[in-house]
């Protein structure tokens, strides 16, 4: 029996095993993101790495990096990912969501090969990191978008959040491997860091190959008029490959078709539309563009990669005997606390965990900065322990809220017409923030030291406010319903939790009578010759009120006559 024919019952609905497997395979993209992020922190301390790529000898006679060179080696990968995220909008639209991920993996492999072959030139190494970053950038936009468009709404939040879980596992695995190769073959050999980079290639192959056996995004197919293929894809994701007219498949199909058909009438969205909202006139389109950018940027400026890029260096300067071991502790906390986040996102929604998470993180970073300044860890050994505890408490919150939740929100917020471009542009801001952290941290450590924590305190506090005032609650809604909610100008972020789409008794319970009397788009096309007027003409006559909510209610009344 093929996987497309197997399903399990989750939250009262049939969910296909293929949908779950798709989530597992594609989340490897998050693993690569995390693995590349975590490996550089400890590699900067390996003696062979410093001997080959360092610039001068320190007071102990060991090679060391100039601050500028260290910043470039670490941060320029983020420039590659920024460009890759923007390019990912084109690959995802042109080649499809699946093939776009395979392209990202291929570019990542090429970048790692360039790094492995570096001998003594830090520029050679940096170029390899930039190219690998291009691949990671394509994956960072493609994976959450593909997961959001494919997975049934009953598991969408948890599956997309698993992308962040895999990021944390990638960071932890890279720390474990760094810890192991330091002893065998030893940090005095080039095998120590070449093994770390080379394993990234092996980890990427299951994604690059495995995704080609997954169903294509039904929404990408439908957006190109390939409705029958879209139905088959939905059937496979529900575990109903042999029954594409199953009740759940039909309901998913009907819910998807109207929104996509309407958006398709206006054609494909342009980059300019992200900032003007025209010619489609979709309400709150520009609002969502800037909201996505803000959320992605502040995810980085919470300060998480301050610890994962430079944690070993920071804790070494704080007098910690084994800074790489400290990185292992932070990595373990990161993984462990992401797991409850997968449950929280479907239990408590998106908004309030992000608000409380931001405030919690701000609190511990404030304590971190105050302790580092008032009682420097180089003079007070107990301060180092307190600062590690602060870092762990901060990462515990980030791992369960701001880490996974932002990827979910980005995957849900945008309409299909502009989704790839908006997700791409927003994700580019994540990598811009990532680059700024990687580039500025060495200068900040030399200049203001632990006072850098005050900057992150302010960013977390401000980020919590952005979520409270501007992010809508999308828990349990389909992607099409999320778009309808944002288009409803009578709804504000603070009251969005109470919004219920047409055809539902509440967000978790469909009005089955409503869905059963609505024809599918294929049925409509078959009978279109017998229908004298379009639904839009009837809507114009029925009511001049054009809010999305009212349009949905009107369609419920005249749905049997609808034509696309």
C-alpha cells in the first residue's frame, strides 16, 4: 500500500501519512540552516583553522583573527542567504515548490565543496560560505511556504514549527560534532573542520532527493490552472489517493478554489504590488509585507545568534573553562524547549505566546547585561554562572516561541498571488538581521562589551509590542480563511481571535450543510454554459458592501449559481 493511501485521525480529521512525511523531509532544510549556523562558533577556536586563516599572533603566540576578518567570515554567509531568499521567490514560482528545494540543496552542496577545498585563504573560505548561504536562503523561504501550502490545517502549525525544531537540532548536532572532532582527529589537524563542513553535504541529500517524491503544492498547481492535479495532491495529503472525491478532500478543494480563482483573475503579483497593493487591491497587502519584514528582522535581533555565532568566544572571554561545552548546554536547551513549542502553537495560538515570549526574553537579557557590567565575570567567577543561566532562560523562551512561531506566521499571512515574493522579501530581512548580528558582534564586544545586551533587551520589548498590535490570530484557519480575515477591515489584531470564517460554526467545526451545497470549480465549469450571469454580477446587485466577510456570506447564499 502506497503512503498516499494511508491516513490517521488527528483533531477529528483524516491526515495523510504523506503529509507528515513531507513535513519531516522538508524540515531537513531547517537542519541545514541550524547546522551551518552552529558550526562556525567552535571552528573559530580550532588551532588548525586559526593557523590557516588567521592574520596575526596573539600574546600567547597563537594565530588569531582580525576583528574585521572574523566578522566577514562569519557574517558574509548571511549575505548569500539574503540573496538566496530573494531568488527563492523566482525558483518557487517558476519551477514549483518541490524543485525549488532541490535547487537550494544543489547550491548548498557546491558551497560546502568550495569551503572544504580552502587551504590558506580566508577569502576562499568566505566565498564558499556565501555560496552555501545562497542555497540555505532558497530553502529558508521554500520550506515553510511548501509546508504551509501542503499540510492540512489540523497539523499545519506544528509541521511548520518543526522547521525551527530542526534548526535547533542542526545547531546541537554541529556543536556535538565540533566537540568530538576537537579530540579526534584533534583541533591541530585540518580534518577537524573539514569533517564538520563535509558532513553538511551528507545531511542535505535526503532533502534534495526525498522532496521529489512528495506531492507538489496543491495551491501552486491550482494557481496555474492545473485543478485536477491539485485535487490529486490534496487527496494524497489526506491519505485518500484512491478516493479524490472523499469528503475531506472535497471540502479542502472547495475552500481553496474560490480564493485562488479570484486571485488568478488579476494575474501574477509583481514586486511593486508588495508596496502599493495594486493592481489587485487586496486589503492590507502592504500592511502584511511590512509586518512580515518586521517579524523576521526582530527574530534575529532577539539576540539568539549573538550566542550561537559567538557564544564560545564570549564565554571564553568570560573565563569559562570549556566554552564549547557551554555551547553544547545552550544547544541542548534550544532543542528541548522547541518541542513544547510544537504543542503550544496549536493549543494557545500564535499571538500571545509571542508577546509573553518577547517580554520574558527581554527580562533575562536585561539581567545578563547588568550582571556582565556590574560584576564582570573575569573578576567574579559566580557571575559567569549567572550569565550562563540567563542565556539558558533566554534561549528556552526563544526556542518555544519566537523561534518556531515566526516561521509559521510567515507561512500563513500572505495571499497566494504574492505569497512567494512576500515570503521571500520578509525572509531576506531575517538574513539582513542575521548578517548585522554576525558582523557587528565582534565590534560590540570590543566596544561596549556586555552592554550589547541592553540593545537586545530593547529589541525584544519592541518586538512583543509589534506582535500585540499588528499580528492577527490565525490558529485553526485555512490559508484562504487567513487571507479573508486580514482583508476584513472591520477586524483588528486584538480582536482577531474571535473571527470565524463563513461556513464554520467555530474555527474547529465546519458547517457541513454549507460545504455540501457548494459545487466544485470543475462542476461549475461543466455547467457554465447554462448559467446566465457571474456571481460577481449577482453580488453587485445583492449588496454594495464589499467587505470580505460580507462577500463570504453572500457566496453562501448564491453559491449554487457561482461561475469562475
